[in-house]
C-alpha cells in the first residue's frame, strides 16, 4: 500500500520490509505529538531528460513477454500480468486510466487507504488526516508503476506502461495487480514491446507520474508528492539490489538517471541505495501512535 519500505519500530530490533526504505524511531518531544500520526545509461543534452543506450485472473496472450517473465523475480512490486491488446477487461480488473485520470476514482482510493490506516491504528478514520492518506495512496501507486518499468530498464529489457490499455485491481494490503497489453500479432503501437532501455521510464515520469501528482496536489504539496516519486525510485533500486545483488550497480545507474528528471533532481541528497535522503517527508510519521520516521526522511537526525 505504501510502497516498498523498511520500517524499524521504536525499540524493536527486527525491521519489517514494507518499501526499500528503513524507518527509524522518532525522538520523543516535550510537546504534544501530532494527533495523526549492459551499458550504463547516459544523459541527453536536454537537461533532466533521461537518455537511452542502445476475481478474474488476467488472461495472458500466450507466454508473457520476456520482461514480464523476469520481473517477478525482483519482488512483488515488479510483477506484471498481461492481456491481449483491445481485449475487454473482466471483473475485478479496471482500466488504469480511470485511476490516473479521474479525481473521483483517486478520491475513492484515498478514502480506502484512509480506512485501512485507521483500522491498523485502531482509531476512527476521522483521526487520519486526509492529506496523510493522500500521500500514502500516491506513494503506493507511484511505487507500483515505477517498479516494473525501472526493473525492466535494469534488466535491459524495457517495458512501458500504456495507461490507455493497462489494467489494475483496486485492492489494498500490498502491491495491487497490474496487467499490461500485449499485441495479438506483430508488435504494434500501444503494445509493451521493448524500446530504448530508459525511454519508458522517462515517459512514465513525464506522463502517468506527473498526472498522479497533479491529481493529488489539491491535498498534498507538490514537493512532498515528487519526493514520494523519488523515494519510490530509490526503493525500487534497493529492492533490486537486495533480491538480485548482481544487478546492484546497474540498479544504481538506472535509478540515478531517473532521479535527474527535472522535478526530482533537486529533491534529494546522496546516491540511490546508499545514503539516499529525500528533502521532504511523506507524512507517514503523522499517523496516530506512530513514533518513527522513514529511513530516507529529511526529518531523520533532527
């Protein structure tokens, strides 16, 4: 729900992975705590634009494309299913475009996340700030979309997300199911055919990720929302490095290239997977009963 992050409870020795990020105990304060608590990629001459180098189950169109078949090995946030291009979506699948293009659908997702956070905290939903639920929802969606695209770039088997053809299942409790369209015959526009290794990742940031930020911005500052996107990129790189250590260096190179995207370039310090720290906060620390910061949070050490 919240992306791939590692959380360390106050006084607890065992972190549980929720997102490639570690959360540390928030220091006690004297005041009242908030009530809610291959080839390395290169950079194009155009500043900030990533360059290139060289229950119904989803009905698959034969064997999944190579990227989809390998992505699951990187972790659940990377896994994708496939369906035939233009095929009608059976329940419970819904068009991904409705999530990224409809304020109403996104509001429903935020409400569902808010209810889930309240249930986990054992409190009424009214105690969960709506902006906190909105940030958590946006972070989870961003992590789910970024992970397979970044992972496929690391594998040098690029896979893009055509929002008009992709599908999702609106469920909570982990990464939601995601299905991408594959052509019935030869590759055609709109398919998930491989292209330049980093082009789909740049397209995702410039298109769906930006649209999601725009939709959520009435509730949460854009600085926080783009910080969530950067955190999702770093979290994906951490998960790849953990599950497939031999891909560690390439994961760093690809994620570093992604973080040069204009809205992300000045939103963090350090390097992906090691010493990465965002210059904003996802607001999760404001959840009731929470006494921890995420490992990449700007508030750590204050």
